[in-house]
C-alpha cells in the first residue's frame, strides 16, 4: 500500500499530492539516488518523506531509494530542498548504449573492404585471430601499430562498464579478469550471454570448423553487423537476439587489439537491450577504482547532467584513474555525459581518411580527441567477429592507447604513476589535424606523438 509522506508540505501541494495518490494506490515506485551525510540521516530522510531505502550505493553518503510514482518529482524536490538530511536527490535515470538518431547512417553492405572479411589467421600474443581484425587500418591511422612494434602492449586493468564481456571468446579469454554484474548483483566474469535463451547461446558458442570457408553478414542493429560462419547464421534465423547483445564484447575486442597484454575487467551495468540505471553505473565506477583499474571505458551516454555520476567520476580522477567515454551518435553539437565532464576524455568518431563521421556528436565542449569509428572489425560472443560503427568503438581504441601510454617503457615508471587525466589530455593534444574550430577537440589520435610528449615531460619530484 502506498505510504503517505509524514512531512507537512505546503497546503496546496499536499492537496494535489493526496488527490494524485488516491487515484494511484497501485502505482509503481520511482527510484532516486539520495546523497545524505550518513546512513542515520538517510534513514531519517526516508522516514520524513515516505521513501524506502533500497541499498547503499556508496558508503557513507550515497543511497538508492524508492517512492511511489504518484509523488510528482518536482513536489518531492521542493520538500527536500532545505533539509540538512538531504544533500542531493535525483531520479535514477536510464542510460543507453549510443545508437543515435541517425539510423543506419551509412553502414554499407559487407564486404566493406577486403580487410573486413579476410579470415586468414595470424598469431596475436598467444591466440589465433583474423588478420582482418589484427591488421585493420585503424591500427595504422592512429599509429597504434607502432606501439606494438615497440613492445608497448599495455599493463594494468581497463574496466569496461557495458553489457558484459564474453570471457569464453578465444581471443579475449587470456586477458579477461573477474569483474561484477551489477544487474544481478553477482561477482565474476560478467557477461550478457546469460541474457540469451539457452538455445541461442548454445548456437553462438558451438565450435565451428567452417569459419574460414565463407561467411554471412547478419546486421544486428544500427551500428553493428555480425560476421558469422554460414552454419551459425542459418541456425540463428528466427531466434531472438537482444538489440545490444555483445556490445561489451565488441568494445573489449578493440581495447585488446590496441593493448593486447592489458587485463580487461567486465563491469556489467547494462542489460543486453542496451539500457542501464544511473545507480548501477555509479556503483561500477566506484568498483573499478577500488579494484585496481587504471582506465575506465564508458561507451554510453546520458543526455542530462547527473550529480551522482559526476561525484563518481571525480572519485576516479582523485585516485588517478583515467575515464574515457564516447560522445554519442546523434550527429549533433550537444552535451552528453559523462563525456562532457571536464575530467573525462570524450571521444568522437572519424572515418579511415580522418573525416568526421556523419553520426558522431561534436563540439569543443564535448570532444577531447577523435579516433576511427567506422567499419572496425572486432570480437563478437562465441568464436565470432563483427564489423562496427560508432563512437562506442572509437572510445575503445582510445582506452587501449591510454593504457599503453601508462605502461610505456619510454615513460619513466616513477612518472607513469603520477600521470593524471590532465597529463593524458595534454599528450593527446599532440594530434593529427582534423575537424574545424575544435569540433573534434585536439584532432585525430596519434599515439606516437602522444607517447613522445609523455616521454619528454618533466614532472616535479
């Protein structure tokens, strides 16, 4: 039964609220993120306003609470405005994997080029991988291939806040470490494979011998096309695959490509349909910092500013963790969070010729750097690959480059541990010119110039 607030609001507002509640006795509850000085004060606020304390997001001051959806948000905000027990109260809004408003901006029919569908196998740090994945143009346009040639391959953990990662994918298996599934509140190798029915999961993960004997392109959504062997593609006909299933695995594949010896931690805050609650993202950021991540990749966006999200990112920054986020795929000069935070590296997308992608958001207040985000080849759940488009994947390339920079043999290790996001942003400002009037931030990622800048930087001891 809906509980009435015990706090005496102004008479007119109370009357309106009582009328609303009377007509919505069976209404659902709305979640909010409450910041309060202590648990005791959070409990006091809950008692005052008829809130239910659901969980602690971050002790001692951040909590998830619920209240009847019959309570208008603006009324609740007016009540708590001057309450010392409430530092901040915000709706637990939904975040989404970025698709953008430009549906299928220009995803061509495969094969895009020979490299996408070149299924010959090469060795990639102890595993066999498609040459079309291991030697794709993005590795050369960003000079990331030079890093591998100089044995700069990444040391430390990159946390990926996403839909989860398929740790059974043979390319990723050696580097994926246990993380956490915030959608199920379960530690371990968080994956969205559990979001599939058993039949679909079994088909995707069966061992196939014909992967090099022809492929079939299966468009998944507006940004990704799975490259499946013909038997798998045929077996999946008519079976449901959630719209964003595999997004985290595809992001992880590009991080691994650029930084093949870095560890990757899956933090599953998103369901396979591409949706997440801000509260789970906030929990994931704190978890990443507290469990040793050096870099956090966030290939998602919220259109509205969030105090709770900002505080979590600030915590990461204070602890020397570099946060990297995609800027979104709406083709607009519009702020998207967390990319728009000043202590986050916001990544836009460019094509193979370093021209801004039609779908990429842009603007000097949003974008720090641009990286390839069109027709990239990456890992897909099971022993499969996908071709992808979007700023989600540009962000992954930059995350791999940053973990490489932090572990470069050319950078004094005593200096590397002192590097902060401001230092990485300065290094990335040594970029290849692209975009106009700062629309793509400093320009297009050039790993060589960024790494050389860090090598030549003098830090106070």
